[in-house]
C-alpha cells in the first residue's frame, strides 16, 4: 500500500481507502507545503505523523505541513503550521500567501484574514495571482524575540564560524540575521544548525544570511529551524529587510532575492511588514495515514 495517491487533471477517482485525507501540495518560490483542510472534519495529528508526511523519501515531502481549521469570529480560517521535524511553529510567510490564495478563490473575494498562533494576518490577492500578506509588526525587543538575556538586538555580538554579529528580529518566529560578503560561499548546512541552537535563543531560530547586491537588493539564503535550507522563507525575507534597514543597508521597500526567486518586502512607518510574492499549486492527492505511520 502506498502512503499517498496522486490525482490531477484526470477523470480517475482513487479507490476508497480507510484513514485517508485529501491534501493539496503548494509552494511559494519552492518553499513547499502539504495543505490539509480540517475545517469541517478534524484531522488527528501528532508530531510523528506530521514528520512522516513531510518526509521526502517515505512521505509526500514538504518543508511545512499546513492544517486549515475553523477560525475565531472575524477571520476566514485558522492556519496551523508544522515544520518538517513535526514541531508546531507560529508563522510561515510563504504558506500564508498560499492559504490566502485558496481562501480568496473559495470565497470569491480579493481580501481575506488568516488566524495563526502568532497573529491575525490580512492578505490581498492581486490580479496577476501574486499575494500580499501583512505579516504584522517586526518585534525588536529582546523579550519579544525571545532571547535568553537582555541584549542589544541590533548587535548580538556572537559568532558561529565565519558568521558574526547578527541582528535579532521576530516576524512571528525568531530570526538571527547575519550579513556577509557573499552568501554563496557560506557553508549554511554546517553553520545553520549551530546558529539555530545558539543558547541565546531558547526557542531556536531561523538563520538568514544576507548580502547587499550592487543594485541594492538583498540576496538571502535561509536555514529554517526544524527544516534546514529552504528555497525561500517568507518570514526570513521580512527579517532580512528589517535587519538591513536597521543597519542602514537598505531602504524600507526592497526586493529580497531568495534561492527560489524574489519577494518584495516593505517595512511601513507603523512597524508592520508587507510581503508580496507568487504562489503555485503542484498537485492534489490523498494521504493514507496508516501507511505513512507504518513507513515512519
């Protein structure tokens, strides 16, 4: 028995299998998600099943598993986020855009509101299919990151290998932003885990490394906590822009160029951060949770 069945652009209907749930595979600039709609039928999920679904060799494979649930009054849906290691996290920018596009198409309107563990996010779907999400205010106080002790969040003053003097930013999740001469030469797979688990970050952190390009845009690669190096990280792009503005390296509106492509990020005068970029649907299918757990 295979752990999931794919069907797309076909009249084929998969045979009924016990313990199955429909899913949609989506991505934003290659940052990919398995999206399960649990608004009308609850989805029994724990860390082990979440990690099994995310497994790229034995499961469907994704950076994050996204669960849609009924929202509190005023929002259109609640979005729960599980990293590839199964742990639940507060925010995911690229997933927010994907979910916004699903809700906007479903509801027949351009603007939607998404409830997350961290905040309520306002999103707008544009005529070209791109999506802008208001990620809320950048949090810059050491207690809001959170950090283990009182620190100047503009200059943390520690080093991990060749990476040094990061900026701390919380964009719904904690980031440690390092500026470098050339992001392509940074051994991020080696240094990212060390920075993620630095004792200054009790909840661990995402690790963007940022280079200011000759045109002024920001070339960024990101190690995501509980995932690894991703093609794109929306909150990481927001954190990169905020950190660069604080260091005097960028205007408040700029392009952040990730491995998977560019995002347009704006840090507004009121402290809120807007993120604009594309979304895509890769395929749809059915999860067989029994088969997934048997292979985990």
